[in-house]
């Protein structure tokens, strides 16, 4: 069973992108919270 996960991203979000793209983690990302007000929506769905 995948862990439901919320990602808190700051700055450019490169670490968040690595987590989102990881195939070997048993997680379901349910939300991404960013400190960047203009963060693109494809940050998660891209």
C-alpha cells in the first residue's frame, strides 16, 4: 500500500521534482505545497 504523501517544496523545487519522478518509492503524492506563488501547475502533472 502506497503512503499518501504531501510534498513541501521551496526554491526551484529540484528535490521535489526528483521525488515526483522517482519510480522506486511506494508513495501516492496527494499535494504539492510551494513557497513560490507563481509555481506552474505542471510542477506536479508535467
